């Protein structure tokens, strides 16, 4: 018997707007950067895109860029900080671009190799799985303001794919995705991904 749709969580995964480092391609984990003026404008475009939804819960990464995006999207009055939504800890690779990392490790892939003195793929999967286990107990419509790499991992773990599969999920700044279910809690699906309109 299909579950009542009202009892199934609908998780809107929203990446923060542009920062100086997201624009330059630098890995931004722990560094707490604000949005650029472009990022602020991107975040404001989320408000009309999300206006038709009534969110039962709104969770944000503790990082400034995610919190600012939530505020500018018009959901700041409901914000709850969720540490597990923070970006991948890049360790020694914090602030570096892919080409700088690959100068020393030509075949480096974050989803396979992780980051020295930061999080490994197993650790990021465990964090995503821990968060998913909590989110699956909720009902209603939920907003999750997070980051590029972590959001991609969250999506693939939602549908029980391995972390390296996250490399196939492009995600732009101020984009929206939807993690939900098809009919029952036993069939998680990605209902929308990387929507910027």
C-alpha cells in the first residue's frame, strides 16, 4: 500500500550563492567567506523560485555563505543551524584549485581520494548517511542550505550510490535540487537537480 505523500519528507537541497573562491575555483571548506554581490543577487533569485513552497523546517550549514543565502532567499526567520550540512573538510587542500592539487597528484579525485588532513570519502559518506538517517524520520517540506561537494554526496547517498558517483552530478551556485520518494519510503529518488530557473 503506497504511503501517504504527506508523511514523506521532501528535501530541497540549495547550494549557496557565489563567493570569491567559488568564482575562482578554490576549494572552500572551513574558510568562512561571505557572498559576493553576484552571489547576493543569485540568492535573492531563490525567493520567488521557492515562494510557492511552505517549509516545515529550514536547515543551514553553519558557514556564512549558506546562512546569507538562506536569509536572502527569504527563509532566515526559520533557520536552524545543522553542522552536518557543512562543506567537505579539504584539509591541506583548503584554498587550492584543482590544477594546483593535480600538479602534485595528477590523478587526484576528491570523491575517490579525499583530502590529506581533511575528510576522506568514507568520512563524508558517514556524515551524509548520519544526516539522511535523521532527515528520513521527518515529514513535510524541508530546505537544506549547503555547499557544492557535500550536496553532491548527500544526493548520491540519498539513493544509495557510492561517493564517487557524486562526480557525475554538476551543481551550480544558488541551484535547487529535490530529494524525495517515489510512492513509498522504500524508493528514494532525486526529483530535481541543479535547477537555476
